[in-house]
C-alpha cells in the first residue's frame, strides 16, 4: 500500500502563467511516454517478476514515478492556475480548457486521453525489463523536447531534475537485466521465460 | 510524493487458480470503473479543487485506491500464477495470456486497454465531486457483479472489503459536496465555478 | 421509434463565421461530455431501468438530447459554412478541415473521435441515475466554458438555452433517484440491484 | 428535433434467453457497422449536404436507423433480461456482464466501446454518399453473419427485417448518387466538392 | 513477400520547411483516410477475396499504396527536417514535436494515433469492394483539402499525383465490382457471400 | 517503393481448421506486439534516422516484417477458411466472425482494433533503436505463448521460423545501437539527439 507525504520530491515554483507550455508539458502527465505510463508499467510488472530484488526495483521506481506524476501535474497547474480567459483564447490550451477548465487531466499533448495501449506488461522478465529501458529513453527524449521548447528557467529547473532521474532509472534497469541474465544462466534456462518455466 | 509500505491494505490469500474468474476481476484493475481510474481521477482532481479539506479528501481516497489497485492486482496474480497451459486453453483467459502471459496488465474484462476517456477531470469542484459519486457507485456495482459470478470464499472476502470501501467513499464524497455548497453559499457564488471565479 | 420534426427545439441563427469557436463548440457535439453521449447514455439505460416512470424519464430526456445534438451541429455548421480557405489557415479548425472539410463529425475539441468509453450503462438503477447526475454537471461545465470563450451573442443565446436545460435535467434526475429510493425501500431491497434482484 | 413514439418500428418478442447470441448481436447496437454508427453518420452528414432532397434522404434514413438501434437494443435486452447468474458463467456474455450487468451498452461484439473512428463525415457529397453505400453493405453482411449463427426464429424474423431495410437504404443511396451527379453536371462542376465550391 | 526498391514512385523534392503544412499532411500518413489505412485494408482483404484477378488487384493496389505511404512520409519529413525550435513554437506542429521530435509517426492531423477502427475487412467480396470505393473517395477528398490549404508548388505537384492515383484506383475497384457481379450471376448466387457460400 | 513477389518468405501449409488458435494468432497480425506494428515502426523510424547503414537496416527489417505480416495472415486464413458455422459457435472466434466473417482484420486477440498507440517513433536515434529492442522481445514472447497454446505441428513450424527471425532482429538492433554510439562518440555528442543536433 501507499502512504502520501505532503511534499513534492523536488520543489515546483512557477510564477509565469504559460498556456502554450502547459499544453506541451501535459504530455508528461498523460502522454504516450509520460509519468502515468511509467509508474503503472513498473507497478504492474512487479507481480510476475521473479527474484525479490527485481520486484523491489520495480516497486521503488514505480513509486518514485508516482511522485513525478504529481510534480508534472503541479507544473501544469502552476502554468495555468491564474489564467484569464483572454490569455487562453487563440492558444493551443483552448481545446483543453473547454473540456477540463484548468483541471489536470491525463492526456497526450494532442489531446488524446491516455491509453494503456502505450505500455506493455508481457509477463516475461527479460522482455519487461527491455520494455522499461525503452520507456526511460522515450521519457528522456520528451523531456529533451520540452527543454527545447521552453525558456522559463523555473520550469526548466524541474524538467532537468526529472530528465536526470530517467537516466538514472535507465541505468538501474540496465543493471537489472544483467542481474537477471546471471541468475537465469545459473539455472541454465537462458531464453526461457523464468516467470513461466522455473 | 508517495511512500510504499510492503503490505497490502487487506490480506489476499487465494489458493485455487481460476483463469475464468481472473478474466473478470481484471476489470477492477484496468476496466472502465476500476481502481486505476478511481485513483487517477481523485489524484488528478486535487490540483484545481479549492479548500484544503477537499483537496485532502481527494488525496486520501486517491492514495487508498492505489492500495486497492495493488490488491486487485494481487488477486488476479494469485488466481493465475500457477496455471498450466492446459488450464488456460479454452478459457476466456487465453486471449489475455497470448499478449501478457500471466503478467498483470490494466485492461477491461473485454481486453480493451484502459483509457482515460473513462474518467473526467472537469476543473469545476461541484462537477468533479458529482463525477466521484458516480464513480463510486459504478465501482460498487462491478464488485456486486463479481460477487454474483464468484463462489471462491477467499476471493469474495477481499471483494467484499473493497466493495465496502467504495460505499464509505461514496458517503464521504456526499459529505464533501455538502461542505462545498455551504462554503460557496457563504461567498454568495452559488452555481459559479469556484476554481475559476473566486 | 423516432419521428423527425423539421425544426430545431430552439432557433439557431448565426451570421458571423468563426472557425476558432467552431473548434471548441464541436466538443458538445462529439466531445466527452457532449450531447451525443448524453442522448445515447439515457436511451441505452432505459432497457434495464425498472419502473415505467423512470424508463419514461430516460426516454424523454434522451430524445430531447437528440434535439440538442442537432442544435449543436447547427451551431458548428453555421460558424463554418461560408468560410474561405484563407479564413481557416492558421486556426485550430485547420486540422479538422483536412479530414472533414466543413462537414459535422462527432469529435472532441482535441480531435479525438467520440468513444463510448466516455459513458457508462451499468445496469443498476441507482448507479445509472448517479452517472446521469454527473453527466449533466459535466455538460453544464462545458457550456460554462464555451460562454467564457465566446463573445458572439447569437451563439451565446443558444448555449445559455442548452446550459439551462442541463440544469433542469440534473434536477429531474435528482428527483428520480429520490423516487427510486422510495420504491426500493418499500420493497425492503435497499442497496440491492433492483434490475437483477426484484 | 425528434419525437418519440412508444412502439418499435417492427415488433420484437423473444422468449428464450441466450447470452451467447446477445454477445454477438450487440455488435449491431454498438459495433463497427451497427445501427448507432449508421444513424449518427447520416444525421451528421446532413449539415453539409447540398440539395434539399438529399438532405431529406439523410434525415429520413438516419431517423429510421435510430429506430433500428432501439430494436437491436430490445433484442439484446430480451435475450438477457431473465438470466440467472449460472446461465451466464462460462458464456462470452460474462465479460460484458461484469461491467454492464444486463444493461445495454454500445459496444463491439469484442467488447470494444463504440468509437466514431468507425464512421466518416467527409463534407464532400459524392464521398459521403459513397461512404453510405459501403456502410449499408457492411451492416447487411453483419446481419448475414448473425443469421448464420442464430437458430432462434423469433430473433431471425427481426434480423431479416433489419437486413432487408439495409438493402433498401443501399438502393436509395445509389439513386441519390445518380441524382447528385446529374445536378452537378448541370452546373458543370463535376469532380469538385459542391459543398465547398458552389 | 515484399522487396524494397530504393526510389520513390514519384519524386519528392521540397525545399521550404513548413510545420503548419506538415501537421495537415501527416493525416495522409496516419489519418482516418490516409495511405496506411489504404494499403492495410487492401492487403488484408486479399485473403478472403475469391477469384485470382480480384485478389491480384487488391495486392497490386495495396502494394502501390505502401509506396504512397512512403511518399507522404517523405513530404512530411522534408517539410520538417531543417526546422529550428523557434520555427516550431506557436505552430500546430508543436504538440506533435514534443512526442515525436521530427520523426514520422502515423497519426491523424488531430494527433489521434492511427486506429484500425477506421477501416474494415468484412470478408464479403461485394462489401469489401464497396468499402474500397468509399476509401478512395475519402482519400481523394483529403488530397482536395490539402490542395486548398497549401500553396507550395513542390508539395502540390506530389499531392496532385497522389490524388490522381486515388481516382484511378476508384475506377479499378468499380470495374472489379462489375466483374464480381458477373461472375456471381453466372453461378446464380447473387446477394450471397461468395467467400462463404461457394 | 515496394514490389510484391508472389510467394511467402517461408511456406504456410495448414490443413486443420482451428478457430480457437486463429483467435490467438491474430494478435501477431494486428495485436500490440504483432507484425503490423513492427513493420510500421521500422519503416516510419527511417526518415529521421541518421547514417545510411542504420536507415538501411530499418528499411530491410521493416520490409521483411511486411512479409511476416503476410505470413501470419496466411496462417489465420488457413485456420479459418473452411469452417462451417457449427465449427464456430461457442468458440472465441465467434465474436470476430460476426464483424469480419473469415476475412483477415488487424486486431488484438481481445478484438481491440490495432492502434498506433502501441508503437512509438520518437525521432531520437538511440531512443528509437531501444524501442526496437523492446519490440523484438515483445514479439518473441508472443510467439513463445502461441507455441505454448498450439499443438498443431504445421502451425508451430511457421511460428518457430518467425520467432527465430525476431531474435535475429534483436541482435541486429543491438549491433546498430553499438554502431550508433561509436559514431556519436567520435563527434563528441553523446547523449544529444543526433537527428536534431548534428
């Protein structure tokens, strides 16, 4: 189970409203490679992952990503909370606003509602960890692109923190695959699905 | 941010594999009225909800639902973890198995991947809390239907616990709407969107 | 069965083309809380709703919403029918135009095609009516937002009519839940699904 | 606007519950080529269709299809209304039941919620009428398949009526294209989009 | 099987970057009536199509459409490959860019990922060929709309080529239906599904 | 452009109809990790991939996967082409049959139409190649699961061939990442997006 601690993993303090930027950053809330997909992917893959340290790794990173989801929500909220209607008109935020006002809704930048089709839980440990490597790279690239499109230093400071965490996760998943391969080799079941066949 | 505690909110101990039942209960993991949608709905609605006690309520219930999501995942996992291939053939679990083996993936009972289109964050406090009342009733009905289709007492014991929690949440959201209406009346802004207009 | 009467429930007469506004108002045609979902939700819930007066209420409101769908279509049509290509370029209507010219297509403001995942028919009378309360509040909020973003009095006159009807429907669904609870209490089946258990 | 008449276009009287058959026929309620898509397609295409008789044809057929939607809902309802839980277990209706009890929900046979992506409104009269020809053939084929899979004469009697109506509609849309081509030739605008260019 | 030839069916040489235009033309890559759907529709319909010449026609046109898909990808690539970030900001390409940088991804103009719900394979030869007639008209209309919104002669030259091919395909599918009807009449099975009943 | 050669990459000769197996194997036609997604992913990623040998690799593998798509279609077709209606009733193929007869349609095993949300083109070479590693593992696992559920030697012979090709592709993508890293290091741009920044 989860316990909520009333603070963000890293502080978010944004003064300048910016609906254009909000309509881009929302993709890390509910976009194809965002934090919702990340946390749900890892927390779901736990069940069929053999070996306690790998299960624990997925739980740790999945839980941290829930905190990142909260941070991205805070960014979008702070970018849009004090908007006047005239600040919204003619911006790409307008199509979002009509359906969600300035609530935070898990959607792609394009407005497509988040779908679990963007993630996979395959029930094969090698496969799931490889999926996770790809997920971290995709999230990292999205943060790269946000940094290209944003010149708000308050925003970019947080985005750089989040981007850095994805790189750390990528490395940890890489180590996890190594560990898994070693364990599987010891049991002479290389290339089998250890969740099914052990 | 969130902290993980390594225990379930309520214990899940299921001995008898049952792929048919798993293919139904998965809907409370990733179905239209399941625990994923519940937690994400409440944790997302927090940002634009005025008044600290209402924001806190959404955080509390949203966090609890994350724990319920974990419990439902544990049920499905325990119902399918020791299956032999021949136990799967000819059951409705077979279509799930080909794409997810016995991993836990957020999907409707029908196999539709979860989509955020099943939930809404409207950015209007009255509206969001009414959405939450409906969500709790829909979850409660799904648990009713699971109880109709299951005769495994180990499963039903957990399902009844989860069903009861939805009823408690329904009542708390009802009280929250009352509280909100009182606060809004005091400020004489009844029927306005307090998130936009205060 | 349905009979068409060749007039709108409330007249729509818009002179000024406005592709920006059209790209917002389309969400009440085919968006997550629009008139298509409303009419289909109520007309579908009828079948399993016990008690003739409740079934009749769903039929009445569902049929009226079909007329609202028609009105919203007329608004979008009148806002876009005389557009020159140069009026479209650079507006958010351009992405819609390439795929639908100035036809009327049931889509979210974001361009997501309407999906039945945005509505629910749960087959439990209490639950379905609570879903309907939420639906009416969500539609009302969307109309609120359109009024915030539009300053065309011809449009706003119609939108205010439609918004007012949602409030009336909300009240009627509230009364319906009261009526249902009374009927269920008389039969001592409170909290059971009367569609299944009576 | 639409007026409801409290009778079906053609009577539906089914005695024998049949969850297997219900799980197939639901596709004509909310499947890719079902009556929901049909009515919404035609009623939406009206707005940009030039020439009153073509607009009228779309309105007539679209309104009739609303009545067919109602009839298909009645079939599914009558096939499932008196089911006991034990009649549902192990049938393909079980996955539907957990999320919708025996309510009527617009879904594919596979359980995919209906999506407007299955239909098109292109805003070009020739194109829209050709889309309609295809739609009628697709609906006709679905009814053919239902007849192959059903041996309930009460069901088949209604399905044959509905199938016959699709063939009539196909012919009427064929005549409409002829009429449109003649009108366009008179104005020497063949191959232009008359909705845009007249 | 397929062999790749390293040249485009028709040359694409675009000098001027244009993110606005790219965000429209992408709909012929992955939009509801684009080249992906076209090729996949025809190549999938082959299997159940009786008569070798019709199967061959579907294979020919389906393979050609794969080449058109490649050409449309080349157009979008050339319109976006040399963009500076400042050229993207404030254009409708920005929402695409955050998730795909300047990669080519199969999406509607609105940003909805391509879905097979936009096409049908009905397994009935008459129906599938009628679906194909509609598909060609819808693609033709999309190219019409692109021509209305583009004034880049390098782009328009290619679009006109692609548009012309859709018209040719429409005619060939029309002839195919004629051929099919003749063959079916000879066997006296008119209005039956020849894939099932011969 | 593509040229069709009228033979399969590897022969498919299946005698025994088997609708249950068809309803599983269809997932490699249009499922989340199937051949459609594979070919489209690689053929789309080509445009923004720097370095001719990597672009060529994506083209080669993408083209081969088109041939695999054709082979999987042939398997499903041969498993279902001679079915009598009574062979279909009560099998999981029935829900597919009502909407597609025995045509081949790109769908998940669950019946969800294929969606591009299951794949990504990120426009960053490192990221796209990592996505491809994950894609190959996911496809390999699906083939593993099909082998677990099938005991038809004619089917399994082909599935083993396809599975083996995924492993070869996985290795080639691994080598490609190595090559890419070396090239990027030489230019001292490690961790930048070479498609954007070179």
